[in-house]
C-alpha cells in the first residue's frame, strides 16, 4: 500500500478575513470536502501519476511530529486537469488517527 501525505494549512485562504476562511482538516474530517487539489508540476506528477499510484492519503496540519493527529483516506481517483494546471485527488472512507 503506497501512501501520499498532504500537509494542510490551518486556514485557507491565508490572509483572508476570518469569516472567509475554511479549515481544510475539519472539512475533510466532516466529509464536506472529498477531494484535494495540487499543482500539475513534476513534483506532484511523480508522486501521483506514476505507474504505481498511491492508494492511501494522509492529511496533516503543518508538519507534526510523527504525523499525528492525521486523517487517512482511500484514494478513489486521481484526475489531471490540464486546462487548470491542477491534479484532483478524490478520496473516501476517511478515518482520524490520533495514536
């Protein structure tokens, strides 16, 4: 089982007024957010679109020691959007890991 780690910022978009920000971790945990987007660049293509793509996604806020707490999910699809210059990672079966 190959995994990919997504480091999330606490709030997004950074610098926006508080009422316009969202908490990506909380949105994923609640199930309201079921896809993550990354730039379609060499770094992410190598990790996501290789001949052996990841099957699990880990979501962490920042760079925590031991990657805990984190959310783990099953990757169900990886879709490159050439026109947008982005890669969409769709996931399901979200679980929180705290230990």
